[in-house]
């Protein structure tokens, strides 16, 4: 019996000190017995079987990133030889093979303990729509546990396992995280294979990840985010290492007229505190009209997507409707009154609404929203099984419809002791970027892990070096973070490495012509110039060509010497390009020049900018 935190860093240290996986698995089952919540699991694997699998791992192998790490999976994800129910006994079947993501986790050394409870057919955000006994919230049993991935979140919240798999269509990988004071990572659609996963809305589903820390959740993402050519919806997104967070981020938040807390002043205060924390750490907060996002969210349980849910359980709804949970039957049953015409009208409307959000998303680096507007109790759901569920989706229902990735991040507890949590959102493919931001945010807002009382472990260093398939590129102008052309880097999957300066051998000019003004970096003699602020970004090698194609004369690429003597690829200016240019070397920074209003780029659209 011991109180070892089941974070990846703690387990790695324990295994390096000689602990055996058998010891960890025995502790897992002791915790399950101590907690005494029979609603967490639909199928708990026999401890002897898990120990046998653990011992088959052999000696500790640090090359396997999840060696000896216990986890659970939502019971709509197949495990070879085990039943899959999707929360419906009449639907049960025995899986012939592992789901793609399960196979990847096992290959990385992870140990599956069991399959967890859920809102039936992954329809719900409350966690109590199950014919099995619902699990209890790990933090406060009076609160709903959150759905549909209820058991998966509760298991992590109690510290039974290190991480768990859920699924997310409308927020099921985020809301349960917030309710249980843990991280909920909702990947870009298609980043994690859906092979071997019972769908809810196939076009909008993704496997999701719960963990005690952002770093742990992202480590699991890196293992599972592999392309599966057998999944027609799979996408090649990659999983770049976590990176240091750039300064001068623009973060969009709902404005005062459109933010919604259902009258919960404590939740309102908690979110405001997090926004103030971001602002105090150099983030520019941009308040936006959230109406278009709410309008998209309203689409999820209308037309095409309700009909898509119906495709999964059509036979049950027709032949044995009593096998379907009454609330699930009511929600999905709306499909019977819809036509193909209604479906197309819904898809057209979604495209029109999505267009309205595009400019908002283009003007910020990411969004930060409350994960949910307020908290609901089990008693609230008994009184009204539909209303609270819908409100839980206020800030989640639009995300997959708009093809965004999301990350629910625990922050400091509310004034009344309930968990604090916000969700970070960005365009598809920016999972690494969100995780890098989230890993920093969770440390700015002190909190304990789940319901365990454990403290955050020390953060492993974000990788500050380019990988084999990346090129380090130094930028000193409008491609720096928070500047108008930074999106040309991040949209190509570039990640921030560091803010630094050149050696003292450079001059910086505001080139003639424009608008817009452009910076020119020119090398002089060592010691005869100035140090100039710049940022170094790691650009995927596959994106270098398209990025460089837009470089205008007299700018080009060459080697730039950094303050510590390193030479990296960066933007430099031809010597004859500085004719009639303004020498701004004494400012030491293009950002400072722009801030002083000397650049005529003000008011010019990002598409017109060419400064590098």
C-alpha cells in the first residue's frame, strides 16, 4: 500500500528505482476496492490477467514511452477478446481485435485495466444516461460525473490509472475532465484512428484522452496519433514535441455581451481570474462576439447530425426500442422526422455559419473559453434530464463542427472549492501548440490533481531543438509571435523554440518603399554592430518550400549568428537593399519600431504584409 502519484514522471522514476509493474497493478486494484464505486467499470479485467501481461513486458524498457503505465478505455472502444457494449447490454459483442489506438498503446508498454461506463452510445454530457449504475464524480459525488466519457474521467480523477481513453463528439472529452479536475485532450479530427470505435457521429467523432497533467495527456497523444489508412476519416497531422510558449499571443475570449455562465457568479469570477492571469503573463486578450459559435453549437442536435447518430442504432430503435435508454431514445428519435433534404439544408447552414467564424479565428492565435458555464448536480438531472445536458455543451458543441482541436486545462479551484477549468481551442492540426500553451497555463494556476490531493510534478523540459524533420528558422520581423505574419509559420505546423538576439554584428533597417515597411537585417563586423531581437521557430521540412516561395527581394535566406555563437538559417538583406533605408539598429527590435508607429503597416491587412 503506497500513495505514489500515477503521473508518467512518477511511474518512470519508480521503475528506474526498481519497482515492478506487478506492484503498480496490485496498487491499481487496491485503489479500485478502496474507492468502492461499482459504476466506474462496465468490464474490469481480472487482476491476474493484467499482472500476467505486465510481467510479459520483461525488464524495464525506457524506449517504450508508456512502459508499465496503467490505463482504462471507454466501453465503445474495442479490446480483443473483451466485450464492447457502448453502454447498451443489448448491443454487446466480443471484439475480435484491438482498436487501432489500443494496439498502439499496448505496443508502447501501457497496461489496460478495464473498460469504463459511459452515457449510452456516447450521447450525453452528464454521465448518468447509462443502464448500468452511473459512476460518481470523483471530486464531489453530488455533482454529475460528466459524459459521455464518465467512467474514463472518474478513473483518472481518483488516481486509479495514469490516463484513459474517451471519445468526443460534442464535448465528451472535455466536460468530464473539467468536472473531475483533470485534463481533457480533444484532438484534431482524424488525428487518432477511429478503427475499432463504435461511432456516435462518425464525421465528428474523435478518440479523446484524459490525464492528470497536460504533459501526460500529450505524451499519450504522441503515441496514438499515427496515420491509419484503414480509417477513411484519418488525417496525417503529426505530433511535434512540446515547445516553449511564444510571447505576445492573441487569445480570443467571449465578450461581456455574449459570455454565458447561467447566472453562476463564482464560475464567472473563476474565468475572469484565469483571463487576468493570461494577461499578466504577456497575453493580449481580444474580446469577440461569440454569437456565431453559439449558432454553430445549436446545429449539433439538429438535422444531419442527429440522423447520423440514428445510423448507429437504427436496428435497435426499430426492433427493440426498450433496449435504448429513454433519454437517448428521445434525443436520437428526432431523426425519424427528418428527410435527406433537411440534412442538406443543415450542411449548407453550417457552411454559412462557419464562414462567419473564419475571420475571428484568423485574428487570434487561439480561443480560451469556460469549459462549461456552470455546474449541475445529479439532482438537477433527475429533475430535468435534457436542459442541463444542453447547457453543458455551450462551449463544446461547436468545436468539432468547426474542425478545431481543444484542450480542457485545470486551473485554480473556484472560491467555493469546485474545480476550475478552461478550454483552449485552435484550428485543426495545432494540437502541439495548444498543449504547449496548456502546459504553461496549468502551472500558472496552482491546483491539485483530480481528487487525489497530489501536487503537479516537475515539468519535463519542452524540446528547444529542431528535430530531424524540422528546420530552425530565425525571424526578426512580422513573422514573430503576435505579429501580422506569424500565422504563416503556425499554419504550417511550426513551433516556437526561443526568443533570443543576434550577435553584436548586425544592423537593422526599415527598408524604403511600401507600404508596408519591411525590415532588413544586415551583417557587419563582429563587435561593430548591434544585437537585434529575433525568434527561432522549428519549421517542418516539408513546409519549407512553400514558406520560402513568398520571400520578396531584397530579402533572402542565409545564416544568422545568434548571441551564443550558434548559426541558424534566417532572413537577411542584400547589401544594395539598404539604399535609402532607415537605420533603426539603435532600437534593437522591429517590434519596438512597429510599436512606435513608424511602420506604415498599420491598417494594412495581413495578406498584404511581406515583412519577414
